[in-house]
C-alpha cells in the first residue's frame, strides 16, 4: 500500500517536521508529469497529494497590483527620491500586510488565480543607466549604493521578520544587465565588461540577496555577453548560488524561455531551450499573460522532450521543484493557520486610513524642489485667484505610474489645490493641451484664465501612458490597459526618443510665461526631463514623479507651505540626449553622475529646501586610516534658515590614486535627518574597507593605499548651482593592498 493511501500521516503533512524533510517527502511522491506541471507560474492542483493550485504571478512594485482596491504608494523612483530607507521599510511592510490580507480573503472565497498569491515579482533593482528607458520609473535610480539600500529595505519589509515563515516572497528583477531598449529586449545582447558588471550592474542584486535575504530572483529576457540571462550558468549558478549563497528559486521573465529558441536562436529545438534554462538554474517558467491551454501544454511537452532527448534529467527537475515547494512551505501554505502569524492579518488592514496617511507622507518626502527663485514658494492660501493648467493636472492615471493597484480614493493635483486654498480663493482650471498630440486648440482658454489669475500652477510632464514596458506594434492608444498601465502614447514602444516635454507642452509653457504672472511648474515623470526653458525662465519648479493616491494632497502641502520639501534626485537630469552615449551601449563610461563629465541640467542628489543648512567641523578618524580598518567621519549640520526641515546628508568619495578609469565620485552613505530652525546636530558615518575599495578591470574588488577626497553635504560637490553647503576633506590610506571577495 502506498504511503498516501495508508492511515499514517505522510511526512509532508506533519507540520512538526522541518521543511526540508517535508519537501523531500512530497516531491518523492510525485510523477515526472506532476513535477513538470509545477514549474509554470499557473501550477495546477494535484488532488491525490492535497496540493492546491497556485499561481506564482503577483506584483507589488509600489502597492499590491490588481485584485480590488489597495493602497497606491508613489512609484518606486519617487520613493527612491525620498532617500529614506526607514520609510521604504515601512512602505514595504504596509504592502506585505495588504498582500497577506488580500491573499487570505481570496482563499476564503475560493479564488486561486493570477495576482492572488504571495510570491511577488518586485522590486525592480536594475540600474537606471539611461533616461530613455521606459521602465526606469520602476527602479531606484542610477546609483548602485542608493539602489542597494532601497532594495534591501523593500525586500525585508516584504518578507517579514519571522524566524520560520516568510510573510511574502520578494523577487528582485530583472537579473541582471537589463535596461532597454524595450522593443529589442527579447533578442538583445547586453555586452558588458567585468568592471562594469561588478561595479554597476550586480551590486543591488547582491545586496538584496545577501543582506535582504530575497528568496526569489527573476531572470531577464536579454542575453548578457552572448548568453540568455535565464539560461546563464555564470549568472544563475556561479554568481547567484555559489558566490552569494542564494538558496531560493529563480523565475524566468514571462516568455523568456521561448526567446531562447525563437529570438536568441541559440538552440535548434524548444526542448533544448527548456533544458538550457533548467540546467543553468532557472526553476520556474512564466507563461505570458492570457496564455492558452494549448500553448501551456506545448511548454509542458518541451520539458518532456528534453528528458527524452537526454539533455535534461529528472534529478535536475527535482532540484527545481524542491526549491519551489520550499517557498510554499515557508509561506505556511501547508500548515494550520493558527501557527502562521501572518495568516492572522485582518482583511480590514487593506486600503486602510493608516496606509493612506503613509502614502501621503511618502509622497511628501519624494517631492524634489528644483528651483525657487525670489521665494516664489510657498504660496499663500488666501491668494485671490489661481490658474491650474496642464494635461496632468486632473488625471488619476498620472498619480499611479505603472504596475499599480487601484485606490479606492485619490486626490489629483487640481483637487489638492482646491482643498488647500481658502474659501474665497478662485481656482480656474483648463488642460491647455493634451499629453502628446500637437493641437493648440486649448491655448486660448489657458491664456484667458492665466491673465485673470494672480499666480499660475502648471502641471506638465509625462505619464505611464508615455513611458513604460514594451508596447506591441499597432496597439490602439485608446486601449484600456488595466493595472499594468501600458505606455500606449510612447514614441518608441515604451521607451523615449528624447527627454523633452512631449507634444506642445513646451509651447504652452512659453505662451503662458509671456503673460508675466508668477508660475509654479509641477513636473510629473518617472525619469529625467530636459526642461531647459523652464530652468532659465520659470521661478519655481518641483519634480513630483508619479506620487500615488494622495499625490495631489502632498503637492499642495509643499506648494502652500504645510510641508518643507527635502527630496533629492535619484537620477541625473541631462540637458539633452545629445549628452549621452547611444542607448544600446551598456558601457557605463559617459553615463550617470559617476562617469558623466558634462554639465547636467540638475545633478544626481540635487534638491532644495525652504530653509538653509550649514555644514562644518568635518572630522576623519583615525588620522592615518589603514586599508584593513574602518574610518569614522563626523560632521555638524546647522539649520540656519527660517523654518524646520529635513536634510539629506550625502557622503561621496573620490579615489585619486589608481591609474585605471574609476568613478569621478561615488555615493558611499547618506542619512535623512530632521533639524529644527536654529538647531545643530552631528551626523556620523563609518566606512569599512569595502567602502573604499574599487573594482579593477578584471572585476576584482581591491583596496589599495592611496589618496582620497571625501565630501559631505546636501548635494554632489562640483555641481553646486544653489546655496547648498558641502565640506570637503582629504585622507590617505596606508597599508598593504587587499583583494576583497565580491560579497
């Protein structure tokens, strides 16, 4: 008599046994066909073993996507602009609370479909190397260290702190050298040298795996140095598992296994493509959304073909299936609800008022004040009349970005202004023009309301209808795109051809400027904008990203002085794409603040405040730091302005010694601190040997004796365009050269 038919409880059902024993027991009872069936995102139930169906596909980039209402936080790039890792952790914790609440509510209603599970394909920690990439909005910007710190805290907030169970599974993506062009992603080969790979593209993934303990990683569509990322033994086995000690599972991006055969054309049969991925360490295949059962059966057959061709063994399949079931056991899916604390989270926490307030606070902290000439801001709430103009002023979608949920309530920028001003203030509104088309039919009305108003608030920029994920050819721009928000108005099928304001928005801005009234320009985007005219001519500019459900309230809080802005740019704002290398070139030289030698429009790390801060008393200890020791840096910061406010203290390091090409400067640490008017605080940083190391041309991390320039301040040194204080010190490392392990 088989074990499953005996009266004795099978090991895998005994929740007192450890997970490894239970997983091994369960997989040993499965047939080859059953094992294969579990290696797709829509895994069917296996009734005889009491395995329920499960769909591995879920999204929570900045809030739980799809599946009814959820709190929508600012887009990822906006949260990065807060430079607040503690805030990121709180946001991720709130998201995972809602994720658990929604999952268990779905189970109570016998729903086990896509976007209902506990395995989330977030965060996106790809390096935002080029502002033309439409999906850069999903990332934490262009700096490896900032991206790493944000990613670590997002992963930790999602996965929870229980010693036995995972709250949800986080999945850093898209591993690894991946950032456009979108239309070429299924066939493109991202050629990258060892130095750039280890210095720029790998660090955020490394941090999420080693420090964040992410239990899943998603492979990218493209090839890296000739090998598809989802079938690269170098990436998936040698680096991810052997060097970093990753013990979770790898999932392919959706349709990436087909790409190996159909687009990359590296093998002659689909079975070989499946085998190539599984043998390299890819455990789970994502089918494209709305995949037909016919196509799904075809993919199953690929794996069976691979076994029959002797290019894939059942033993290798077992390894993948065990990794997948280990995740499900760690999520508590086979244990009594009363012993899994995360199953006790009440459904009422979803879309709750506490989370709405957290979304509001996050939006406030993400806002970057780019310009405030003649103290145009903040505005008085009792001003007689205001004109609100722009295609993004009263549009829900521009709040949400992409990979978004749907809020039960939201506040547009127009509504935020209307809610903030006094009852006697007249607020006039018109779009003025559309987001992208060339019609100037609305200019006349915009000019009329501007002329009769005391001040003008213009809300211009782009939205997730203009930048985002790859758009199939011949897509109707009026298509209802759902929660993933397809960029149907893109000029490059998801990417951008330029960084200018699209359509006739720039023309509208210039016409309204001619009227001579004070203008506050509110910019919406998930990436850099080349607003050269605005910088020269508009007195006040704020960058607000895609700020989430309470974005309108947050922006009004800043405009009218109820909140002092302190966001900082997580990307460089260039003057033009002419300042950049070709989009398809993955070499970092010439890109990002670390290697860009030109004059930017606004630099990485830039952002103003309504108050002023003074830096002094920079101390570096010890006096003669060694290559194998720590260095303590302290600095005093005084609020010498007219109000309380946050300051983002940034520490940069420049290595002045090696002969090889190194970054001009690199962010090494940062802290966001609150300082009351007239008060002074001291901030301390500690640099370890890894902090002062560099990656050589062989991809090895090395610490060498030599000279360094260290700078601490509210913005990068060398790009000071406003009254932002920095202090600069120099030190020289002494001691023996050390080669550090990449980890």
